[in-house]
């Protein structure tokens, strides 16, 4: 939100500059610069937008960044427990030294482990396919997320 406010103020100032200070021959280049600045701000907002995981009565939707999203039927989820795991990288990615496990967070530490009843094939952002049985998820409030998942499974 702050980025959008700053860009809005900058566009206003740049527009006033364009009318009063920029020579007519250079106005097209200046307008192109303003358009690129607005596009960059929108792209920044899209990349950094938070996409929380969601639990419904029938599905678990896991989001880990801009393009990493998948939905699983809730009946595939066997159990949920709390466990901290820090792993480098972004998005959905394999966990080293843990076969059939993926980290599903933008970056940083995952605090929840979702064990699946049977293996599921996931397509990663790179296009590779991976068979997983365990999901490591991050949440803003891990205790509340753990309670929500457990109550959805009950």
C-alpha cells in the first residue's frame, strides 16, 4: 500500500513537471519513464502480495508465492503437527534429506507439517514433477493455523 501511495505521489509530481519543465520534444520520453515506473510498482505489488493458505470443508489450498499454488482434497490429509524447519529458497521446493517432503512457503521458516495419507504428484514452478507425502507450511499465526487444520480434519 505504501508503495502505491508513493508512486501515486510521484506520478502527480512527474505530471506537473512534464507540463511545466520538460521541453515538448522530451515529453514522450518522460511519459514513457512514468509508465515504466507505474508498471514496476504494480509488478512489485503483485510479487510481494501475501497469499495465505486456505482451509475449507473439503479442500486445503496451499500458496507459496506468486505462482506456486495447489489444492488438495482434505480427505488426503492424514495429520497435522507443529515442527519448525528452516530451508533456503522460495516457493514449493524439495526438502533436502527428507524424501517425499516439500517446503511450501515464500521463504524463511515453516512451522506446520501436514502428513498426507497417500503420495501426491506435484508440479513445481520449474516444471519438474515431485511425489510428496509431507508438506511443510508457514503461517503468520502457527497455533491458529494448526487449530484450524485440526478442526477441519475432525
